[in-house]
C-alpha cells in the first residue's frame, strides 16, 4: 500500500463527506430562506440574519459556521459578520438562474430521504418506478434542469435544427414527450403562440402540476395529458421533443418508433440527453460521476420497472443513442448542439 496515495484518497473522501453534510445544510438554508436573506442584507451578524429570516440564532450560528468552513458563505472575523460573495450568491441564492445548484441539492436530499428503498432496489436488481421516488426528486430535477432549458432551448437548441424555428413561429403542432412538470412545454407555448403544444407524461401528479402552472400563466395554446410515450395519439405532429428522459424509458426504441409514426412527413424530432462520451473513460469526470450516480438510483431502476427495461443509463453517449434511433427507423441523426450538461440531436426519417 502506498501511504501517500492512501492519505490523498482519505482526504478526498473526508472532503466528500463534508460536502454531503454541506449539501444537506444548503438545502435547509434554501428552504428556510437563509441565503436569499443574506443576499439582501449584505454583511451581517448572526443576530441580524436570524431576526430578518425569523430563525433561531443559535441554530443559525452553527449552520453558518459550517457553511463558512465549506466555503459556501464568507466570514469576516474582524467584524464578526457573515456574507455572500457574488459567486456564492450565484450558486446558493439566485433560484432560477443557470448558476444556482439548489435544484440538484434538492434532488440529492430526496434520494437520502428514501435511502432504504435505494439500497433495497440496488441489492434486488428490481425496477423502481418513477412515481415511487420522493417528491424532492420530481421538484429538484425540474428545478435543476429548468434554467438550462430557459437559457438554451429557444436561443440555441431549436435554432440549431434545420428550419424548425421558422415553422414553430408560423404555427405547427408540437409534442413534448416525458414533459414532467412542463417547464419545456410552457417555454415553447410562450415563445411560439401560433403553435399548439401538447405535453405528455406517464406520471399523473406531474401532469396535474404542469396543468396548474399553465393555467396560472393563462396559456391557451397548451394541453397536458397523462400518457405513456408509446401511446401518444397519432396527430401528425410537426415537431416532437424529449428532454433528458429517453434514457429513463423502458423501451426507447419502441418510443422512437412511435414518435416516427406520429410525426408529419417532414417533421423533426429533437432529442436532448445528458452530455456524454461514447466510452467509459470519456465520462470519468465530475459531471460523469454525478450522472452515473443518479443513473444508479433513479434512471436505470426507472427503465427496468417498465416493459423491455433496456436501461440505457444517463451516460449512453452519442454512438449508443444513434443506434437506438437508427433501430427505430430514423436515418438522419445529427448532433446539432452541445452544452456542458446536454447534447442535442436533430432526428428525421
């Protein structure tokens, strides 16, 4: 055994353990509005922050001390005050911005909250339906991905597809498949008022929440339906899309085949999946670790709980995804855009 390598690994794991506790506290700070309060106050004592946030000062003092030790907040020892730097504010306090990671923290906390089910599923090799996860899984996933969709869907991803943006502006029928809480469906309905957008998901509570959100916004060109991806009606859609969900489906080939059948003759299918390389070694990085981790406890068990249970996983890579799409009868598959967390494919018959 190499003593130096052992020491390095031990220090890393201790850092990871501190991070695990830190993320739990970051979630508590989010839910109790500590960070947004600090963002408004600027440098302040624990008494001042506690009063403004209506919290217990002793608990807050311990909380902020841990946060400062982890580098999540900053402590001014001369003034005995805590504050957020602009960078800390961007990560912890600015909900809805691409820099904010609170959605990811929420999704992680949801897995810890039901860790016994995760252990049981892992040991048994059985599937675990999407609907059996903690509520934080649905809300956290949507909260994490939504800023990326807001920042890229209209300005980058759809324009990267041949002629699609113009069609949507003119008015067509759109199918958003596996829409979850409807963030992408709503973005498209708002941006393309001449088009009609149908959101489909097999998780009824998510569809209920999506419908509520659309109604609150007064959108008239949007509909939500509870439906398995292989059963959406054949309405000759001009544009169909799946966001970060194909790898969760039990039968992605069957789903892609059905999408091919519901598209109009010149229709386009846009597939958005987590960014990945084709080989394991390509994905041995921080993002890959996160993606493989969630894939272990969420994505692969969700796929296995459905018919076929192909279990693509969240790091399938372009080559594997193209194989799936080609098997479904799509001859044109082109990667049209990529960000640090997503890759976008233009898919046509």
